[in-house]
């Protein structure tokens, strides 16, 4: 395989959108974080009210060394200077088997259906191709973006631009009204609460455990620290599995890591947590470790008086994750689609 740079070739500079309903377009800066967050809130309340982007997540994006807002972002302003459209293109580091460029953003719901989104996406795709074409890696390159099925206009937008539906991810919920069944841990397995002292080892375990997951790549230290150091990360709802190997050495072999954004409880209609990451090292699977971790998380949420727990799962996961979750009482509620443009 030749390098991405050779396969993609020279990419022309992205063309700034021009639309009568947008007064000006420019690159975003750190001073736009609040305006972008307010726009993303308005978009989320229409597109996916059960999960809204936290301000801290947007601030974290602007803090990443791999994000260059002067090149990787674009905001559209109305006559009053309010942000009514935003496009960001993220290209995370630590590319082991895949180079990904991920466009995110959108247009205020009151301005949709006028062609602004098509122009914005065209700009994002041109920038994404520039990012991929700058790589000398001989790896597959993907432009990757997601559309919630409750927002069919986004799926249509991606398909019109030439992206292909590649994967379905199911959102699952589990009511905590029902008792959490006890799961007996396997011999040599210990379940403990997550602590900051275990962070580095859990990070390494996450990267190893997720390498057989679709589209997954190792997380950079910046991304990891932003996650476990974020406002909504919940150590009290996160657990680690330790296993003792044949040499008698104990190591991290699995984890369940959770967040709880209380700002979304009103729009989603219930209190509860979101399970962001569940993983078990491949050599340790088949010992009910994931079930033990999930049981600990569910019991902790129930003890706090939460009403439900939510997570997302690849519907075609080779690890059998969907069956694992439904066996623990989770039920599907809706889907998110992954769209790709591959090089």
C-alpha cells in the first residue's frame, strides 16, 4: 500500500461557504467556546435530547495539540455576531492501524433546509482530505462522522456528499428499578473502584482491549486525561478488574468507566449515568469479568438513587457485547449511524 499522501494527492484549499443567511465565516478561536457550546445545545435538544455536548468537551477540543483552530475550524455568524453554524475537523494522533479525520458540527435548527449545511460539510470534507493527505503513513484513511437516526437530515447530508453508511451503533438503557443480579467473580479476579492512581494502567488496558473494536485507535494522553479529568467523569461509578497471571502478578484486565452529566437529565427525562467505556483484555475474556464490572456499576447507580444507565454498543461487535448487555437487562432505544469516506 502506498502512503495516504500518494493515494490522495494534492487537495485544493477548502472553499469558504457563501450564503445569504450567514453574514460572515471565519476560523474559530478559544473565545468562541461559549458560543459554540450554546449552538451545540440548541442542535442537541432537537437532534438527540438524551445527550448534549458539555462545554468542557468543547474546551478540551481547543486544548488538544493536534487541533489547529485556524485551519481545522469554521464558524458562521449572523448579523448580530451570534454563531449559527460550526464545523470542526479532528484528526487524533496515535494512528496504529487507521488514520481518521472526523468532521463534527452543524447548523442552528432555525436555519436548516437552506443549503448551509451542504456548504459547511463540503468545507469540512476538503479540510479532512487535507489532513489525511498530509500523512505519510501506509494505512487506510477514513473520514468518519456520525448521524443519529432521529436526525435523518444529517444522514441525507452525508450520503449526498458521498459518504457511505458503514456501521450501526445502538443506544441501550437499563432501568435501575429492577434489582441487579449478583455476578460471581472468577477465580483470580478482583473488582475495585477506579482511582486516579490506576489511570495510566487503565489507559494502557483500554488501548489494548479496544484494538479489535471497529474504527478504534489508541487514545492520546491528552484525550485520556481530558476524559478522566473531566467535570462529568464519575470515579464512584467506574470500576477496574484486576487479574492475577501465571506468575502471580496482578494487573488491570478490565474496566467500566462512566460519566453523569446532570445538565442533560431534564431533557432526557430521567436521572442516571452513561457508561462510556467497557473493556476486557482479549486473553481474559470468557470469565464473566465484564458482567462483574457492569454489576458493580449498576449497583452503585442504584445506591445513588439513579433511575437508569445508558450506553452505546456496536451492533456488529465481534466480542458479543450486544448479547452481554441485553443479558444484563439493557434494552435498545435508538440507533446512531457511522458514515465513512475511505481512502
